[in-house]
């Protein structure tokens, strides 16, 4: 059998795992692909760093992978938008299939790169871009393809899930973040994770495959962890909820809702039990009903598992001499629904003056916005001299909830709206 | 585009769901397949039963599907071993690809039918045979293909999981079973489910795809629900466990362990939270780590979702003119490990005389078999005049545990060994 010759761009944690697997599990991979997979060459920045890969297979020249006649498939593991995008484009332009774990490039440029691939008879795959080692893209695209998907809710950023798990145990955001950094889960500059940039990128990829909606990640509403207080997690638990950074998409009457933000999830919901750095995607199809996939969302070997799965898909096809698949037709493109129309239950925490009449004023604001009140918790004044009121509303449009927040903040008896957190998947009056 | 012409054998619940989808979601399916999917003909027993499918598309003659020139793909949904097996063989022999949901046929005759398919240039797919609407076969075979799988633990019989969920709430087996029958989860003769025959069939299919081991279902150790008492579930909960009918396979030093039996699972393990008629498969790969798939294991629409996924796979390939894939080479066939060598923790419930020295005798038996004692619960005598002792051991070989059970039953102070239940996935001394 003619071997499939592979070039890797980038030998970081994932790249090294992929390279090691190609060298160490040749038989397993060859049997699965129907042809030997050969690590032909890898591009690195520093040739002298000690590595398990023989020096003669290393190069610093990207073109020796993207433009070389002896490379059949390119594995891009450089990360970041550029030069990764340009490099993928260069490889596809030469008809080389590309496997990548690059969520940034795929979320921003996936559609145009897929078109380019199809035009050149090449294939672009990116199972590892979302959910690390969990099979997601292929199941959504192929195994659930007969369904109209109704809803997708995902925990797709392990760093923030780890931080929230720590905060649920009482840590502040700063302490939990420092611990995440110490463990290598979070970067020195953690904003991509903490501000939900990473999760929005991944949601854009999922939304395209689940709902056929192509949306630039910047158009997805996104709110990160900043400002969250462990007290909100504790209050939420009293109401029967766990706090998660949820990436959510839902088929609505006015298009596809897509947003990423902290959300309270009922404790009985399987997503509520996804703790630590784990990832999970929960989808509801009109035929299959609810299906959940969970596992390790990051890590060298877990991500390599997904990269290698893609490599095997491409290699199997090449070994059989089959042409690259055409671009999947998702049908009429739906619209992104406006956030203002999204209906959710909502949790408010207010710091209020410890005086009579507070309740009447607060409930009047909600009534004006036609927001039903489901539960109330009131705590006696603490050190700050102000009492706390925690409200849980019935489902209402985002626009009404945002107006209510503004008006509550302006009440003389309200010192501050300390938190407004959406609730997803409640069973009474909820949006689920 | 040339249409893919489909013949369905059997219009029961699943068959009707598949037929309805083919008629009602033509655009969605055609876009995904790259060619129109046409329901050409369906074989039924009774032509006069009212159905949504036009009468002229119905026939009672199987050959009008399996031997007809105007059928490209055959969907077998008759269930049971015969005539289903013969019919699948007939279709494959004529080079027609077959999609089936038939776990019995696939578990007993999968390998020979796959060989026949490959010889005839046809394809045999059976995603719906295990786990209903949950994508399992394709993810195991393709998306986790780079892994050496280490362990697979599954809840793959919704009926028994429903019964155990009821028993956890205090129902006896008989009451829970009657309720399952009333809801249509269990058959009038429930032995296939209750005696774990169905789960063993499905495990045989999973074991082949996860570990490359071809094992006839009858060689898989299987123990069903008979004899289980809700009290054992209650005691187990005190130790921190939930009781599940677990289908389990594990790579051991002497081959692949494969068995189906009730097992205590730590409450914190994700499988412990799979309740009601749900299914879940939890696998551990050497690269991907733990991954879990969960969802609806049965039901017309959920199973149709998997059947249609297979139909789309076959149709996509035919639309591109690609040949059928060759039989996957799983490499050197491993052995089925002997049950006697399987190591598990174990739960015993003994009815004992309420007299001094019981404990010394019981612990001596365990010590003789080199079985460590992890926990003990003793209850005062109840109505039966005998006291109960509940033991939880450390991990020990099955052979030693079985000997201990026999010897305990023979002690004069022991009236009966009321229960012996294996514990899977404990974190101290466990086999996990």
C-alpha cells in the first residue's frame, strides 16, 4: 500500500503527541487507515530543542511542508490566526488535505477554506478544534444528520469550567484563576478564556454544523466570568442550580439564538455535573431526542486523538482512491436571532437599603416589564451595611430583563445590582 | 442526481419512523446525502393495516425488496434472528447495501455478513443496533480509532435501567417490571431484557468494535436482575454506590474481559446518573481519556435517527461513486479473558443467626480467600428472626469471591447469602 506522507506544522504539546503516535503506533494506524501513515517532516521554530523526533525530519521552513511534493496531508498545529490561516490556504491551494486543531482559523475562515479545499480536490478537517478528544464534529455532521437539531448547549472551555468548579467550592475568581494558571489550564493572559472569546469561537463552529448558520464569532453575544462572585454560586445552589459558562444555540421562531455567558443550569441536568476541566456538548434533535457527549476538552494526547481521527478519515479515503467530499450543503441559511428576543429565566442579586418598602419597589419594576417573580431570598445586612435580595424570575425576553436591571439600579433603595445571571433549562416557565 | 432507491423490510415502530422521515424530510436528507433518497417499497405482513405510506408502495413479498433491480439499499427492521439473517444475506449477495437495527443478527453473524458484503462490493451498517439514537459504532470505529481502548462500561438496556431506577425508589423487581410492561418498555415475556440477553448481544457488538474481539454472545458472562432486592440498592447507597446493569469490557493481561451483570457504580461516576430508560457508553482510550456518550437507547424516532444516519453514509458514498469500504482490519485477535481472573470489589448481604461469633466466622472465610474487608454494616434482626450483615470487600479475583460465597453459605451461623453484587470503578483497591 502506498504510504500517506504527513507533514506537521508545530511541535508543541499536541504536535508532539501526534508525532509520537505516528511513530509509536504504526500498525494500529495503518490497519485503520488501510495504508501506512508516515511522519515525513515537521516544522519547528527551534531545531535544537531536544525532541523524540529525529533531527533530519525537522525543518524551520514552512514551505517544506506546505509546498513539498513528498507531503500528502498537512497537520496544522501552530495555533492563532496568522500565519496559520495563510499556511492552511497555501497547503489547500496545492491540493493537499489539511487537518487542524485551530479553532480561531476555523471559526473565522472555515467556510472560505472549505470552499477552497473543495475547489482544489482537497479536504479540510478540524475535529480537534472543539471539545479536544470528544468526537463532536463528525457526530453532528454525519451521525445526527437526519435530525433537525433544536438546541445545543455546551461547556466547551475547560479553563473556565475549572474556575467555576473552584468558585463553587468558595474560591473567589482571582484565587480560582491563579490556581488554574498554576496548573497550566490558563494562560498568563487569561482573557481569551475568561472573557469567553475561546468559547464563542468554538460555538461559531458548532452552530455552523448543527444549524447551518455561518456567523462570525464577534456577532455572538458573549459574556465571561468577570464580576462573578462565589456568593451567586451559593445562592444559585439554594435554588437548585449550578453555574456554568454555557455556549448555547437554539432554533427559534426568528432564527438561531447563539450566545455564550454564565448560566444557571438545574442541578439534575447532566451538564450541571460536568466539573473541572471537562467538556460536554448536549444536543436535542427532533428524532434522536437529547444526546450528550462528554470528555476531556484539552490536553496533548486527547487533542491528538481527534487530530489522528481526522488523519485516519483522510488517509482511508486516499487509500481507497476516493475523491475528497464536496462541501456539505446546509440548505437555506438561517438568521442569527436578535439577543433582545431571547427568553430566559433570570437571577438578580441586589444590594439594598435595609428599610421598609424595598420589596414593593423592586417587584413593581418587574411587574412593569411583565416579568413574573418565581422565588425570593432575602438576607440580613452584612458588614457592608446593606441587605441582599436575590430574585429568580420566570422566563422573559432579554430586552425586558435588561430594562429591569437598569431600572432596578436606579431605585433609591437599591445600592447596586450585584449580579444578573441567566437561567437555562428550568422546567417551569423556562426557555428550555 | 441519481436517486438512491430504498426498500424497507418491516414497518413496525422504527420502520414507520424511517418511512415517515424519508417522505417528510426529503430536502434535508437529499442535501446531506448529495442525492435524493427515495422510499421505493416496503415489505409488510398485513397490507390492509392503515399506514401513512401509499398502498402501492407496500408488498408482502420480501424478494421484491431483496431481489428487485429497482432497490439500491435495503433497510432491515424485522428484528429477531430469522428470517432477518437470511434476508440480509440475500440482499448482500445481490450487491445491495444493507442498513439494519438488528442487534441479534449483528451480534451473532456480523463478521460473516461483513465479509459477504465486502466480497459483493456492498456495505453493511448497524449504528441503530446498539444505543438507539446515540452515535456509538461510528465514533468507536472512526473517531476514536487512533486509541487503544482500555475499558468500556455501558448501560445499554433501557428496560432494565428503568426497572433499577424504580427499584432504587423502593419498588420490588416484580412491581417495577409490571410498570415497565405497562409503559411498553418491557415485553410480555421480559426475559431477553431481565436476563441480560439483549445487553450481552449488544456488548458483543461493542467489544468487536472497541477491542477487535469477536465473541459469540453466549460466551459472555451474563447475569440479569432476577433475585435483586431493593434493600441491596438501599444498602449500596449507604456505601456511596448506585446499582446498574453494566455491560463491561476491559483490556487485561490475559485478554479482554467482557461481562454483563448488576454492578455497584460510585455515585460520583457519570454512569450512576443515567436514569430511567436512558443509555450511556463510557469508554477510556489511552489517548482521549474517558469519553461518554449518552441519550435515548430506544424508541421509534431515536432508532430511526441512527438508521437514517447509516442510510446517509451509504447514500453519500454511492452519490460520489465511491466503492464500498473494505472490512476493517482489527489486527491480531485478542482472547476473551476467563471470568475467574476478573478482579472486582464485591458486596455481600448475608442473613445470619443473631448469635455471638458470627463476625469471626465470616471474616475468617474472607481471610482464607485473601479477600480484604473494606466496610461492614450490621442490622438488627427483622421479622424473619435473622440479622443481616452487609460486607464490602476490596478487589479480589472472581474465583476467590465465588469460593467465599459458597463457604459463607455453608457456615452454620449463616442462613443464606442473599446477595453478591460486583462493584465496578471504586477508587480504593478497585478494578478501575
